C-alpha cells in the first residue's frame, strides 16, 4: 500500500511541475535570435547590433567569393579535361 501512496504523491508532484512549466512557457516574450551571434532580440530586428550585421555581411560576402572561386576552378578543370580528351 505504501508504494501505491508514494506513486500517487509522485504523480501529483509531476502534475504540479508540468502546470508550473506550462505557465512559465507562456511568460516568454515573443522574440527571435540574432543571425550572427544568436542572442535573443525583438521580433522586428534581424541583428543585435551594427557590429553583428557587419560581421554577417562580411561572412556572406566571403562565402559567395569562395563559391565563385570553386565554380571557376571547376570550369577550368572541365575545359582542361575536354581539351586533353580531344587531343
């Protein structure tokens, strides 16, 4: 019988904990996260600061440049392959 009472108490404790967590969840204000550093910011912003925005734009520019370089190298290698296969 003791085990049954212990289980009932544990279930009730867990039910109360679930209700507490649900009420906490509803207290979180609407927000989103900075694309660069990930901290919480208001929903109408994209970055937390000008510094983060500049870092993000520099990273995107670098990624684009790397993509263009790889595409150019691939095109050069393809041209070499085609020319050497024809010879």
